[in-house]
């Protein structure tokens, strides 16, 4: 993973390299301190002795009466498929064992007499308590991605996690590519921790070649949501002989969501992407959202990514 020079000054200590359960050579590096999320899941923890996710209801198609799906109904091949579908869209988090809502996780599972896969992969919906470290979590709700349908909601409790074997839990952030003019990166870099707390890794990009290289064969490996600054577009369009203009139209045709960062203090001669690309609210099928601050950008990115994720894997 390439780290932008803005991060270099902050990376004084690298975390130990740790392997992913589902991808043995996937590693994570970081700058030390975890990003804590002060959040508690909305559901009351399951009381001892109460039925939970691993006790399936034979009449519910694998979905128990408490609303959770059974781990025993998920095959190892389905777990590998889910991870493969998201592998190019997620980045190992700075702290491998950190678990928080919005994060993707691969977790080794303790084996019982009833079948269950060796590991599970999904996106955290809720966890209790709010500490975030996998070894301190008593219970979590994990959304397991399914092809072209809503994810399955799983209940993972502390005794479901295998802490004894060599498998290690690994958490991931969704990669968000943000194309900015150089001086705009300062504003977003100050907001970096907020992106990370919500499970998003902001990748700041100034070069236009990172966008021009996307084509009909590799666009599935490109994030579903990208942010493009009007200032960046103004400069990149001239430098790329119009290729950036064509590429943005193609990305939208391929189903990507383009968010146009256009702050209020933008120069009057720099137009929005809607103006540049020929889109207009109420008149064209496509019109881009135009957040004016990093906070507004994160809010829309988060809502859009949540909606795409809940629609099912590609």
C-alpha cells in the first residue's frame, strides 16, 4: 500500500506485520495508536442460556427465531467468495485487531460439534462493549455479504472466536479515492481520523494517471465511490488532453458514484463537475452531489457506501 507523503511524517513507528486469515500474504502497517470509536451496539447482549445465532430454526430456512442466521449454514467457499469480492476495495486497518462498526473483519472461528467455517468475513454492524479490540468484545453483529442480495446478519460472541489457533483476526477499512488539488489535502488530512473512525481509508491522489488507467477490464477493482475536487478536475483535464473528462463519464456509466468536492470559497472561474460534464438536477438522469466540506463529503460517502453494501455483492 503506497502511503502519501503527507502521512510519512506521522509514521514514526510501524506496527508488527500480521497475516490475514483468508489471504495469507496480506499485511498491515500503521503509525501506532489505534483510532477508538466510542460507540455501543443497539441490541441488548444475549443472556446466558438464551438461544442465539448458532441454534438454527429448521422452519426458518437457516434464520433462527432471534433474527440471526446460523454460522452452520455458511460454507467456507462462500466466505472465500465474499472476501475475494471485496479484496480490491478494502485496505488492512492500522490496528489489525481493532473492531468497530463500519469496519470489515476476518475472524477465526472456534470449531464445535456442529459444522461452521474456519473463519468468517463481514462488516461490523454493532459490537459490545465499545472498546473495539477483538479480545475484549463480548458480542457483535456481523453482516455477511451475499451475491445480489442483502447481507446475512450474524451474531458472533466471544466464545465463537478462536483465540488459541495460529489464525489472527484482521480488520479492514473501505478504500475511498479522493482526487484533490495539493493544497486541498491539508484540509482532508486534518479530517483523516474521522474517516478512519467510520471505517473508511481516505487515499489522497493528485495525479490524473490514477484515474485514466481505469478501463472496462479493471473497473471492478476500482472503489464504488470516489471523490473528485473541482480544482483537481480543472488541472487534470488540461494535463490529460481531455482523457479525465471521458473517464469520468465512463465510470458513471459503469455504476460508480462520483462525489464532487466543491467548497464555497472556490474561485468563480472554476465550475462544478455537473456544469463541466453536462449534468443538471431535474433535467438529466445523472447529477452529482456537491459537498462543500470534508465533513459533508464523509457523510455522503458513508450513506452511499452503506446503500451499495446492503444491495449485495457484485
